[in-house]
C-alpha cells in the first residue's frame, strides 16, 4: 500500500497506470474509517484496477469551527483498516497541499443545494464540491465511490461533475448499518451509551415509513415518523422529509419513480443524518 502526501507524487505514481489504460477508482474520505468506508473500497476493487483512498479533513466544508476541531482523526486505526481492505494507494495531503493559496469558490449546484442540509449548514456543499474537484484533478479517476448516507452530498457532487463536464462516473453505494440498524458514521464515536440507544429512533422511523409506504398517505407517514423521533428523549429533530430523489422537494402524491425519506437530528451533542430509498 503506497501512502502519498503530495499531488506531484500521486501524479507520478498514477501516470503510468493511466498510460497503461488501467481503470482508477477514488474513494474520498475524511478518515475515522468504519465498515461503510471499507464497503466502498470493496465495491471499487470490483470495478477498477487500482483503488485510491484519500484521507483529508476538509476545512472549507465545516460551517462550525468547533465541529472541525473535534472531528475524529484516528490515523493508526485508519491505516490498519485500509491495509486490511487491500487498498492500493492512500493519498493523505496537508491543508497547505490542497489549499496552497487563498481562493474563492462558488459554483451553481442547483436549487437543491439550499434545501435540508444546505439550510442547516449554509455553504457546506460549496466546500464539499471544492475539495472533491481538487481530488478529482489530483487523481483523475475513471470512477468515484460515495456512500448513500450522504445522499444530498452525492447529488451535489453529480451536479458539480456535470457543471465542469468531468469524465468521472459517480457511484452511490448502499448505507452500511450496525446490527441494531444505526447507520455507520464517523460521528457515532461521540455518542455515549444513552445517546447511542436514543439514536436508533432515526432508523426505526425510516423503517416505519418504508414498511407502510404503500398503505398510508405521505402526511400520515410524516406525522408518525416525526412523533416517534420527537417522543424520544435527548433527540432534537432538524427535519424528516419524504422527497423527490432528484430535486429533494417534498413529495406529495407518490407518482415519482425516485422517492426517498431523509432525516437529520441532534442526538445529545452529536448531529446525525440518515435516509432510506422508498421507491
């Protein structure tokens, strides 16, 4: 497993691989890896010759400096996981390497940027697309893998790829859950025992909506899901929505082909998101 810290070293390593017309996959991460990340690497291995995993805690996507400060960085653990997963290349740049000079970034990501997470974390997706574009420029992957848990993020990255007409295929991979249903997340490390138990209401509410989607109306489903969450101590709901999977606008009549339920809530001091595809 090659571990590289500069774009120059990365390009030097990947250049001959590209010339040999081998397929390169990228799995971008912020570290604090778990089985969800490993599942992305495994899927990438099936579809590419060389898998690059990046670890970079990107400052421009954090809307709260305290959140950036407390983001977990268990490097030895991450390296061991990547080695065990059979990752080929780890790209681990410094902030200076990715942002050598002051720069401004703003592109049109479409109206969905300002909904849901975009409303609660203004500017977040500008920062996300800024770093993903930089990683794509550095790696020049044929294919890139992202987790469905950050559903809105995948949409924004697809919009960014379309905006720049980049020759990279974006693959969204299924959410990996703990045995009790909790969506795996790097933030789960911050949950104490009580919070961890309370957090299960998010997947319970999503499952309720999924199981009753055909038999109950959307207003009924939303009312019950929100009740379940709001009745749980220590959980503060930001939103629960049943939305069009392309626009993220609220769904009203189930006529669309692509419908998704999305939720965000603060559990104790930790903000969690989750979602479930309904049709």
